[in-house]
């Protein structure tokens, strides 16, 4: 993730900010320009439009006019903007919503806000990587949609998972206390909202980028056949989990089924590229000192080449060691509690290959439903990943 600055006063700003803390300007992310810009209201918008129109002050926007996303102005759960000429009410990220929490419940809206923050970070990375991204409204057969749902009042459990382009997230996952309780009860090393989004997007892109392509054969060579019975794999995983997973899998959950192995590896690849982009944005340089005769190469993040997997993995390993050490110095758990074996690195290389091989462009004219649906109980999808 890049570091941004307020276009009005040049104070540092972050991806999630909606207002500059120094000068008070409204801030909005412009996905068509990949910038977070200060915005000034246009008091005399062209035509007879009654909608609020803003002028983007960032130089990359060249004075273009924008409207704030409908979920920015109505519910303060978004901070993206849309070109004034765009007929859509919602930004490209919010256009992917199929089901949102009940708006009369303030706690649910607060949870929805946290879910949207994680989803926008996912969408940012997908756009930066140039991956195909269309809504299910625009592409019913191949598009992507998100459903944010509560457990049913009758005790029916909503499972986080993916099914034919629809990613369902249990709203309870937005509660840090509940999520940590689940993580501990399942013995997981890592469980975050962003991790859920990245993992489930892996299932979606498996359907789009691997299943209908010659890459399926390469996938089976590396991950094994996806034709393995999924229900039986789930039962086996939870009744007799593998203990010898570390050399060949990125996490214990990845051992369950080739689909989960792929989704976990995909999620970790997205972890890598986003964290390394952040390191490069800060100009981070790691120069570990040799201790006890050990040697380690320096890493200058600003010289990373993101199209070179060897460059990525060479920077990733020492960066995570440094970040874990910093966390331990603060008495916190490791930021990245994983060790990447050689076979895991080959799987990550395959993900990199799939991303690079994807040549489908992004549809800039995502359509949006006229009215967002609200939560309804009843979806039963795959168990939540770690």
C-alpha cells in the first residue's frame, strides 16, 4: 500500500482516511487515478445536477470533477469517489456488494464499516495487479459479489466462504474479540478480516484463471487434483489434522484440500505484494548486522521489481524476520507467524505466474444494482480459513 499526502496541505494521509487531520479537507480515494486526493466542493457544477460534485485537487486528477460514493455520503462506510460523468451511484468496491448488514442496527453498521475497509484494501491490490474484476450484476456468470450476513435468529450459522463468485463473510468476524476467540479455539496462528477477503478471493480467481485454462494441469502437478472429495477432506482435516505440514504447505488449513491450499497460498501472495509495496513506499532498507559469523544480505525495498518473483521472495523473508522481531520487542505476537518451505515458495511462484499470465482487462464500467439487498439467512459455504 502506498503512502499518500493531502493534496491541499501535503500532510501525510493514509488509504483509509476520509478527512485530513491537519487542514480538514475531505479526502477520497480515486480508483481511476490510484491516488488519495483532497476534494473541494464545486459550488457551480455543470448542468442542473442536484448531486454534490467535488473537484479533485491531486495533480494526477487534472482538475477532474468527482462524486463521493453513495456509501461514503449515506453511511460513512466508504471513502472512494467516482468520476462525475460516471452514472453509477457506488464506487467500484461498493458495486461488488450483494448483501449488506441491517442498517437499523448501529452495531451492524459499525461492523460493516470494518468489513468495507478490509474489502477496499483487497480491491486496491486486485486493481494494482491488473486482475479481472467485474461485478455479478455486470457479469452474472463470472463476476464477483460479497454478502455480509449475521447468524440466523434460529441459531443457523453463516459460514464464511465462496460459492460461484459470491463471497459470504459472517459479520461476527468484524468483532475482534469474537474473531480472536475463534482463532484460539481452532488453534490458528493467524485470523484477520483482510486474511478472509484475500483467501476467499483466491477461490474466486481459481474458478476464473485456472479451471477453464491450460494452467489446470500445472496446478494439479503442484497442488494435487481438486477432484478430491471436498466434504470428506473437511472431515479428515478436523478429525485427524496433519502435523507434518510445514515443509509443503503455507498453513495447517492449506493441508485440507487442494482448493484450500491454493486459496491460502494466494492469500499469502497478496500479503507479500501489499506489505512489500508498503515497505517500498516508506523507502525501507534492512541492513542486518552479522552476529556470530552469520551473514545476511541487505534489502532495499525501493529497488524491488514486482514483476520478478525471485526479487519478491528475497525481500520478503528478511522483512518478515525484522517485523516479527519488532513485534516481539513490543511484547506482541509475530506479525507473520509462518515459515516458507521450498515447496511453498514454488507454489507462491505459481501464483505469481498465474497473476502475470492473466491478460483480461478490468471493466471500467461496473454496473450497480438499483437497490442493495439486506441480509437473509441460509447460505452454507466452506468453513472459514485461518
